[in-house]
C-alpha cells in the first residue's frame, strides 16, 4: 500500500502488484511499462483481482477475467486505485 498526496492536498491510497523482470542477453533486467487501473463509481481495486477463482501465474495459461492479475502475469508494473 502506498499513500500519494496530490497537489490539491488529497491523499490517495494505491496498491501495487510488482511486475516480474525478464533478463536479456546483456544481463540487464527489463520491465514493461507501469499500468494504473482506476475503478468506476462504486468500484474498488479488488474488482481487478477477484473476477474469477481460477488464476494461474503460468505464462501459458489461458487469459482470465482478472485484468490486474493478467497484466501482472505479462510483466507489467500494476498499480491499483
């Protein structure tokens, strides 16, 4: 959990799913871009994580309904509002 203070003084709570790193031939690590998922009115960050009961972190697994976890599985740095 991360607390971010905006220029207007609002404190926003963000949750992060840390992306996995992929090594390249130079030995450096490469991460995909960060992604921020913002739910609509009456939604919560858990809506992006708990849409289905069958999540697999395996790269060959079929795509599920959990957008946050699917982006994480593909190596993105996922932030949830």
